[in-house]
């Protein structure tokens, strides 16, 4: 079976689902992925990873005899459009799983309003959530504090700049990292939030401002294509060999879009990386290649989160916890109980994250955070 056939076997169009109505023989999960917009370059790997999870569960007999089906929605569009589409399939899907920008996330949360479970898988901005929302990723402080502290202690980086997209998650990152930098005796010497979404950032002007500020390190919270463009311009500048960049959004797909990086000064702090080498990640990569072949989209951290999110939704359904009122409490239990996850799958994700450095087209893990 080729990769397209694998996806078609488990993915249903939302219009088709609306026409045919509920199916008691299927556990339907609305999968919210950025297939367009700033994060559109990460969507295909997320869809493949979700299809892998659904395929594995179905191969083991499904969930209480129900096959897993994925109802795909493009979460790369304007927040109100995505929220309206998701609201339109409430009652036809059993839960939502996905990754996308946090402005979309908040619009979805309001639109769903605790009517159905919603597993949000990427790094998030922190704060409270409505009933039914389950977070798999890390808050800004948890994701980035260990990396900032390590770089300050090991490299003596005292002058930090913050550059991000102007929406909820980067704003929260800036607040958290400003406090972290102060706590370790360093300072933020320059900060910029770039309009989002935008047709493209003026990366040259930002790099010039960083030079004037005499920054030693830059925390970069741009996303998707803006992050790729910034890194391309920065790598070609006079700052490339002497200013450290750290990102909580850089993964393999964006690094490829940037053309790689040979400066030795570009770092990423994420839950996982393609080459990190632990047993679970190796096994996941082998299963992914076996199903989709060597030409499949890179299995990045966002995609792995989507794989985990689909499995968690299946585990919640199997335990009877796939309801808005029970999902968060039951998810906490399941994440600590590998035996409760669907048979034939890799079980729950391993908590924590990694610091990696760009090495050409790869991200080489330096340490576990």
C-alpha cells in the first residue's frame, strides 16, 4: 500500500461525514492540522503521523471494536474559519486532536465550549483552559528555561534579544523568557513582535537592529515560513558566527525550508528530534518509514505530538474517559499508565525535552533538558 492509500484508508472528508452522519462503528477524531498558512509546511508530516497512529490502532482491532477514522480540517486558515468548521462537525466526531497556532487554538476552545474533548499537542502559552481541553505540549517556562540557563551558564550570554510573531504564544514566550533571563543575571536588550499573519517579514531590518543592540543571543519565536526566512537571512549576515539563536519552534521541516544552517550557533528546544536516538523515537521512525517509505515528510516534533494525540484519544475512548468532563483527569492517569494505551502502539510519550544544534540539514541533540 503506498502512502496516499494509507492516508485515504483512515481519513474522511468533513463534507462526506456531514452527509453520511454518525457512524456507531467508527471512533471519529477531528484532526486539526495547518495545511496552509504560516505553518503549512509542517502539516503533511502531522497528517502522516496521525494516519500511522490510526492504522496501528485499527490493525490491533480498533477501540472496543470501533475503527478509528480521522476527519481532516485545515487549521492553517483564519481562527474564525477554523472554529466555524470545527463547530460544524461537533456531534459527528468524538473528539478533536491537532496542532496549530495558539490564536486558532483559543478560537477553537471558545467555539467548542466544552462540548467535546480537544487534545492540543504542541507547545502552548500556558494559562487556564475550558473543560475538555487536554494539553500535551509544554508551557514557555517549562520548554525554554533549561535551555536558556544552560546557554547562559555555558556560553556566558548576557545580552539577549527576543524576536517573535505577534500572537498569543510568542507574547507568552517573551514574558516567560524575560523573567528567566533576569533570574540568571542577564538582560533583555531588544525585543520585537512581528505582525502575524503577514506576507513576509523584513528579516534584514531585524538583523540590522540586532547588530545595533549588540545582542549576544536571540530567542526566536517566529513560526513556520517566517522562522525559515529569518534564519536564512541571519545565516548570511555578519552576526551568524558570533550571535547564538535559540528557538522553541524550530524543527526539521522549517530547517529544511531555511536551506539548513552551518553556523554552529542555531539551537532548538523541543520535545523531540528526528535524530535523538532513544528507543521510542527510533521505533517510531522505523514504523513511520515502514508504512510510508523513505520519501515521506520528515517526522518532526509536531508530527510526533499528533501521533501521541491520536493514541491518547483512542486510550481515552477505551477507558470511557473520552468526554469533556473526564478527559483532562483521565488523560493525566493514562499518560502515567503505559499498559492502558492501545495494543500494538508505542504507548505514552516520554516527558521532557531536548536541546539540539543545527548541523546542516539536521538537528543534532546536545542534551536532554
